[in-house]
């Protein structure tokens, strides 16, 4: 993978959530991941069927704003999603690693954004077998995955209140995102001002050099 | 041929993309079977027979036509899968098949005379004589023109032939006559015509080196992108190479073809249909491009100047070009 992990992730509610989840016991996270996987297999078996031609169907999914990663083994009959700690390596060799912020990865999973566009804009980074990545992207994109609905479907009539709770959570999330953006802008404002003034000085210098008569420029160089 | 409202022919790599394209305002959808018979034989992509049947039903319910691309060349001694694809497209009620091989065109004409035959861009018919040959011999009703012609050249072809023409409107820029470029074969052993893919994903590697994103195709470094610079797919013709001690895009920059601002000219040139490229792209892309082009085509039909500025975010390298149509690079 190109290494966006070396860059600092953006300040976001998911990043803060990641800090909050750091002490969470791994078995609890693993149970949640297994539930999500079971829901995906129940509702979207075609995703896994579309991958059947691939030699290696293991992927490492790395949400850069969370303190853990996912090892996806997409081979039927029993695909699995394992939680890995930050320094933990997958138990089997993976075909490819996909890195991005959690919201970007969820948008991709639900087909709300174009994977190529995310990649071209550098919001997503990929390392390993690009053929496998393209196959996974195509398979996921071909299914109409709606994560919340897929997870709530087994709850039947109890899904209603849960849906309401999630909607409220979503609103809180969006507000937190706006507030954090304001905070980020306030924190970087002094540095940004300094950068702007340096940039303006560089532009002036460029112009001065460009306007110098050629002879003088040659003599000086 | 005379100018009129342009038909919007849109890509679908999966049933979800088909529904997205239909809902976004496509007039027709083109797609392929999940095998070597079509020129986008990518893993995880394309349609099973059952999916095609469902797709035709969904599209038909909204008045949208489905075209099946069977546009690779049958392997010597094994025409079976290609003929079966034509038979199944006819049986399931496809509006047309898009073919390139003359043997297969003949098979379709003999066995399914009522099934519309379109000539794939893979056949590279780029002059009136070649097009007339396909029409006279195989009853071709529409020709997809290679992306190497100017608008004037297209107008002259349309004046000289009776058949409908379809041109590429948006998506990847292939700067050579289709199927006659050997760059991909040279670097990877796989070619657009035989394997249905140029610069295949299996041969691509991205890596971070000294703060730059380096893209490679096979053993060749194709490009390096600075931090924050929009990246591109390492297609060989869009690589940045060193020549005369200068790094530059020798053939073409990583741009997307976009004809939205010359739609009125294409109408005047007698073009029947616009093809949006991208069966390998996701449904979000398909929905965005198709709805933008729906608006643009409708505006052009009303005599207004179309505007698709909102397409910039999904173009390769964040740049658009009218390619050969305005002869900028030729
Ligand atoms: S290398 Fe470029 S010109 Fe050649 S087939 Fe590929 S896209 Fe077309």
C-alpha cells in the first residue's frame, strides 16, 4: 500500500471514537465484526460469489482513524472478518491492503462514492494485487449494501427504535464533525497565516527574477 | 444523416450499475457477459444470464434498451462461447448486440436476422468505405466510431453513409485507433483486443517512495505524484517519461474525455448516439455521469449550451479533454 498511515489522519469524530475504543476488549469488537459479517453474508451472498475466481481472497482493511484493522477472508462457504490490533499481522497472507478513513471506507462499501475517484484524489490508498482490489471493489459495488439496514434487519419489529437511535446518533455525528472542523481551523489558523505570507513572498521573488533583464540573470547565476 | 436529439448509451458492469444508469436517465445500457466474450472481462464484473434477464426486465419497464457487447475476437478453433453469447442475448430479448469479429457478425446475421447488430469500436472502422462494407455484408445498423476522428471527419462520414454512428462522450481517453496499440501488450503481454483490457490491474503496483506515490505497470515506472497531486491510473500512454532530459507527458496527460461542451457540434455532424465509457467504474460514478449527461443532452436538444462542470470531481487527474474531436493533440 502507499503509506497514508504515515500521514496524520484528519481530526474527526471517528478519530476521537478510536481513542475511546482503545481500551475496549478485543472480544467485544470481534463479536460486533462477526455480527456484521453474518449480516453481509445473509443479505449479499453475491459479493462473495463474484470473488470466486480469485486465487487469494484475503484483504487487510485499515481504517486510518481507528486503532485497529480488519482482516477480511472472503472465501465461501464461511467468510470471516477478524479484528487485528495495530501491531498485529494477519494470520494468512493478504492479496492487498486498503487504507482510508472509516467514513470513506463505509461510503465505498455502500456504493455512495466512486472508488477510482477516491483513489485519484488520494483519499484511499491501496497496496498489493490491484486485480484483487478491483475485483473486491466490483463485487461490493454490485451489491446494494446498506450497512445499517443490513445489521438491523434481523431485529425485526425491534429494528424501529434502533433505527431512531441511529438517526439521532447520525445527527450528533454530523454536528460533532462540524464542531471539530471549526476547532481544527482555529488551531491551524496562525500556522496557515504564516504559510500564506511565506507563499506571497516566494511569489514576489519569482516575479522579481522573471522581470530581471536576461543578461543580469545570466551574470548572477 | 441529419442531426437530432442524441441517444445516451450508458455502461453497466453490474446489475446495481444498470439500475443506477436507468434511474439516472439512460436511453440505453450496454453490458457484457461474465466471460471472455466481452472487452471488459474484469474479475467481479459483468452479468450472468439470469442477471441479464432481470436487467432487461428492469430496463424495459422504464423504456430503456439493453445492448450486449460480445466484442472480443473468438479464439481460433473455439467460437462456441461467442456464438452462445449471441444466442443467449437474442433469447433473453436484448435490443442489440455489439460485435467486432466478421465471423460472429455473419453468424448473428444468419441465425438471428431480427437482432440488431452494432459494430464495436474494437473493429476500428474509421472511414466510409470500411463502414459501408460492414453494412452491406452484415446488415450492421450502427457503428461505434474510434476515438481518433475530428468532428469534421465524423460529419463527412455521416454524409457518406446511411448507418447510425455512435461516438465516445465521456471517460477514459484512448489516443490510438482501438486495438492497434501495442503498448499494453509490450509491457504486460495482455492487449485490449484479445484480453479486453489495456494496462490490466493485475500488472499494476502503487508504492510510496520519498513522499511521492509511484505507479508502475509491469516493470515500468509510469508516473510519480507529489503529495496532494491528483493521481492517475498507470495507463502507458498517460505516463510521465524523461525525454531530452525533461520529465513530461509524452503522449497524453491523465485526462478524461468529455464532449459535453461540443454536443451541439456532434448533433450537427449527424451523430445518433453518445457512449459513456466506464463499465469498470462504480455505480456512484455511473449515476453521476449519466445524470449530468442527461441534463446536457436535453439542454443541447433545446438549443442551449450544455454545462457539466460538476463532472470534474470524477475525472482522471481532475482534468477533461475533447480529445481528437477538436484535434488538440494530433
Ligand atoms: S495504452 Fe493508451 S492508446 Fe494504447 S490502448 Fe491503452 S489507452 Fe489506448
